[in-house]
C-alpha cells in the first residue's frame, strides 16, 4: 500500500502511522536512507536500549565469555 508524506521547509517528514505501527518505529529509532539507481530505500534501525545491553552480559545458561565471543565473531546470533 502506498503512503505519502510531504517534506517541510526544514526538509523534515513524518513516518506514516500505519508504517510506524507495523514496524514498531518509536522516537529515537534511526532511518537509514540508501540511494540506489532504482530510487531511495528507507530502512528502520532500532536504537539500542539498556535492556539490549544487559541481555548481552547476562549469561543465564549460556557458555562462558570466550565461547560467546567466538560465536559473535562467526556472526552467530546469541
């Protein structure tokens, strides 16, 4: 479904509510803009929260730090 917004005189725009809700975009999230030959691609990137950070250092039932580091270096999701 097509959504439209208008660019303000300050070059700002609004993310349509339907898109914000569907992708759970909240204040502080980042929109990455990529210029391609076919047009512009806009992708949301979630901000890192304190919970995200504490989840990284909480090792309930997980291997030790060395093993976790090896997994991260291999690109595995923990």
